[in-house]
């Protein structure tokens, strides 16, 4: 897949967000400053686009203080919005790097069922394989037989091995076997799928704590990363998911999926502005190459609707 096609699909994913902003910029004539009513409309459009009130207020303040030397135009306003969004996104842009020694680097992947967690694991594995790292997957979500089978299918597509057990088996035992295998074989990266149920936070917390204890006995530095997979289509609800998984899992970074099929992609900025957690990658489709490292400038310009 070409860079252009991936980037264009990301832009299309943010199109409804940027169009909502555009609806409030139409009819602006050349002036030297924005009036309060227009600023209010722009701020409301940004909130409605799931960027959140905190981010919207920052952009409004920047626009209010901007001197438009060549007069106000929709393009000029979009450029300023893009610059402000990039300021928020740039500090959290952080690719997952394989630096652990001794190997393996253990990455726990968490997220609710339906967020794209299992497919994201395979796509991360594919990214690492492309960088010449060896990868092993562990099917730690033993609660659902479908999750185990899905991970096996995606592992096969990614060309990486997977350690799995029957439905209902002890997830920490799966992780134990996976760490032993990865260590013995000198595998660089171990990616562990985990249960995605939040109906009972205590059960999930207990399960993750048990996995952490097993990891700690075998590799005191593990897990090296705890990555939360978020579905962009649920908008502001992703923020409550970050809150819960930070509490139960100690999330260290984010991956956001399904940005090609939503009008709510602005939540990417709200998450960055609210929590400051690293955003490792974003996804814009189901293909193996559809997960890419996060580029803050590209995302900011797409959300603001700035021409490529």
C-alpha cells in the first residue's frame, strides 16, 4: 500500500471532523480579527468534533490572539488550528521501541472487547517483523474461545508463532509458558493479549495482577509496555476507558484504531491533552499494513482540514 493511499484514508477518516469546523468558517470576509460570535462558533464546533472543551478553549485563545496579517480566511484559520493541535500532539508522539535487555521485551495489550485489540496485536507484530525483530504472541485472553482463535488466525497472517491454551485456562500460565519460550529462544518481542471485559473491574484487576506477578518472577523489568487499544468511533467514551485501564493495568501508551470510519477522530487530541500518554500508532483499516506509527503533524493537518 502506498503512503498516499494510507494518508488519504486517514484524511477521509477526519473529514467529518474538519467539515464540521468548516461549517462555522463559511462566509468569513477579510478582516483583521475574529469577533466573539465567530470564536464561540469555532469553539463549539471543536467540542462537537470530540476534541473536548479543554482543547477547544486552547484553540479559541490562540485564534483570539492571532494577528491575521493578510486578513482572515478559512484557510488561514485552519492553518492556525492545525498548528495548535500539533503543539498538543507532538509531545505524545512516541513509537514503540524495542530496547529491553535481556530479551524479550514484553508488551501487554489491553482494551475492551471490540476495540480492535486482537487485530492491533497482529499488526504490531507485523511492524516489528518488518524491522527484523523476532516476535511471539501469547493468547492471554482465555475468557473467550473466539479471541484465542482470532489471535491464531492473525498470528498466521503476520507470520509469527503464538502460545495459546483452551478456553478458560489460566491466563498467567499461558504467559509463563510464553516468557519461558521467548527467553529460551532469544525472541525479541513478546506481545500478550489480555481479557477485555470491564463488567467486573476487580476480576480484571486480579487477573492482570497475577500476570504481572508471573512476569516479575521471570523478568523483573516486565511488562516493559502496557498498551491500551482504543476504538475512535466511540468518541469521548475513550477517555473513560483510559481512566479505568490506567487504574487497573497501569497503561503506559495508546494505540487508536478505526480512524478511517468515524466522525469522532478529534478524541485523539482530547486524549493527548487530557492524559499526556504516548500515542504509539494509529489504524485506518483492517489490512496488515493499516497500522502506522503516529505522526502528529499529519494528524493535526487532517483534523484541521488543511490541504495536503
